């Protein structure tokens, strides 16, 4: 039987109430104590999956690109914020490895219609757009992943528009989980190609922070072991995980 699963924005007590009230659950599991145990198990399993995904969460930033704004037609609407959240084929700064986002890395996200948030500085409490209702639009072109954000006419939305106008916010970043990557050597450097990723958010940022590379460092370590090359020393791993 299909069992209820927690929604992204659902608290535990809300999910348990919905799960206990589900008609299919009540029919198939009429005993309240057993149904309650099953509902709590559903909640716990969903949290375990969520935590596993978060442990693989990485962020990358786009340097040297300006955000722009385009006026919308409706009176009272704030301008649309446009920019590139990711650029294809451009080697990153040393992480301590190089990284390249291949064209097509986001295609599955776009084709499947994954629900992606537009945030300020990767803060989930400061949401300014979302792909599900269409206030965040994403397209992939020859250059990279282009985004268009329609910010809400709220204090947060007006603040981010003014900050972009002033130049206080002038960069983009994206949060993701790697699905498929490949490692190679190029000019004596280890290079990681991102081929397919799960995209969680795109963010407007004050300045592109040095990316979180702890997950990438672990992936590099596995590849090195497969190649029979020396392990990353502890100091480099600590440095990568702290950045």
C-alpha cells in the first residue's frame, strides 16, 4: 500500500496527524498504536534520507559575473533578477583540486522539474523565488545555467533589489549534491568533472565565498585509492573541510 511521506515544509506533528488520518492507513492499519508506530517510522526514515543528502551538500560560486535586473510589466512588481548560477567548462580555483562543470550537468533537474529555491546567501529562511510556482526560472545555454528570479514585493524582496542596485550583492552561487562525477589528470593537476548533480538552491551572494569542498575532497580520496595514488594528507583534508 502507498504510505504517506513527509512534505518538505511539514513539521513532525503535522505529518503524524496527516498520516494517522489517512484513509488508506486507517483501513489497512486500523489499530491506532500500530498505525502511530508506522507513521513515526515513516517520519524517521525520511529524516535519515534528508540528513544523508545534507551531508553530501556542496556549494560553488560564480566569480566575475554581474547580476542584472529587468523591469516587469505589472505595476508594483519588482524587477526580475537575472544572472548565471553556474558556468560550463571553466576550471575552478584550486580546491585543492580543479573542478569543471560540464554542459548538461543540470539537464536532468530541468527535465524533471525539480523544485529549486532562490535564496539570499544560501539561507533557507530568506527565500526570494522558487521553481515550483514559477518565481524562479532556469535555462541551460552554451554558457551555463541562467536564472531569472521574480522577487516578492516584501521587505526582503525590496531589500535584495536595492542591494543589487547598490552593488552590495553582486554574485551568484548554487547548492548541490553530486550524482555523477569523473576524475582525471590535466597538466599535473587533479580535475573533477561534474557531470550530473541534484540542484537544491541558487543564491544571490554579497561576494562568492570560497566553496565548501569537504565532499569533493572525499570523492578525490576515493579516486586516488582506485588509482593507487597517495592519500590526501590529514592537513589538506582538514583545510578542505573547513573552507
